[in-house]
């Protein structure tokens, strides 16, 4: 009889929960107390996990335990596994007669700050059996979370064109030149004019940067990028501080624009458009809770547009 191969490794859920707790506490004794099991039993369980994997997950010392590189990989995967299990439970147990269950919603930080508060209020009032959970991320992260089941619904730009993804357009955003208060003296700017300014931009792995680079290349322009920042809050802080300009959608600076700390002028010649959508896995389209949350998000965005808060 052949021995079980490493590809057939099937850890039990309890062991993974124990591993996560030990990893977070960095101490076997504290983890055992939290898990309500004896410390020697927990130590044996972790030792067996390492034996089954044929590698070390922890660096042990008198001060406690720290994860090895392999342990860090397993911890990341374990988090994903439990998120997927939770989402699966909510998907399977969702009522077919009334909207109920947990909906994990992923969306960007802005315009999420304009959507999340009214969304929570409306869902609590109209659908008290729906529990909302929120995850903040950018397009690449949101796409990954949606595909692997970590979120049930995403608000994102240009969802992937796939048969297993269902999407609904919220609005089409146009790229804007963003500057410190008092620095933009034109109502619109051509891409050539914007490209020549000192720009603070994310690196080329960013979806928006890829979009801008494509249009610049097609029109024979080189972006004058003087500072790279991979984080929207730091990027906007540098623009507010007068270190340069950036290119974002209007939704990306909703708060700052209405507070008067940043200015925004549309880019023309060419216009650069970016579709903002809600996206779900196609097999979740019949989930009543997800459908009601998706519908409410669309109503909130439409209201913001009608009141000229978002354009």
C-alpha cells in the first residue's frame, strides 16, 4: 500500500484554528488558555502539524514562538480558508424567501466613505436580518477577494470580463487632474498639459496607472512622474502638501474636494473613462441578501450623482 503523499495533506479545522491562535499570541501557554485546552496537548498538536508538513512552522525560544517563513505562508492561507468557510456558510444558509445572512462588501477607501455609512443605515432599517461586513481594498485586491470568495460583493473599477463574474454599472468616471487648493487655474486640462506637470503617481502595477500609461503612450506623451507612492492616502497627502499633482477619478477625492483641500479638473483630449461597477460571482446572483445590498448601493450612488456630489 502506498503511503499518503504530501499533496493529500488534509489538516482538520480545529488544528488550523489552534495554529492561528498560537501564531497570533506567539505564546503556547496563552494560546492554550484562549483555546481552553491543556498546554501540553496544544504543543503536541502543533508538533504533529509540523511533522505532517515535514517542516518547521515556529522558531521557539524562552520568550515564546515566532513564525518561520513557511509558518507565515500557512497563516495567510489559513485566514483565507476560514474566510471562505464563513462566506460559504452564509451563501448556503441564505433564505430563499427573505433577504438574510451576512454579506461581505469590498470597496475602495474612497468613495467607500461616502457609500458605507448610508448603506449600513438603509440595510439596518429595511433588512434587519442582513449583517454587513466591510473590507477595504483597491481594484487588484478586490478582484482577488471576489474570485476566491473572501467578499460576496465588490464595488470596483473595471471588473474582469469573465463568465463567472456578474457586474452592474454604477457610473462612468472620468480621470481628473488633482492639485492643491489654488493650484489649478483651468476648468479642464488636456492630457498633454497634465503629463507635463510634476506628477505623484502609483507604480505601474496599479490599475489606474496602467490605464493612464496606455493613453499617454497612444498619444505620444511621457508622464513627468517625480514621485511614486503606492498608497492613496499618502498620495493625496503629498498633493495637499504642494509636492506635485496627480491623476485620479473624481470619486477618489470626493471628501477632499468638498472640504476644499484639493481641486479637481477633468482631463480632455482624450477623455479617460473608468467604469465603476458592483461585481459578484455569477453563482451568487440569486442570493437575495446580495441582490438587495447591490440595489441599495446603486441607489446611493445615483443619489450622490443627482445631487452633484459625485460626477
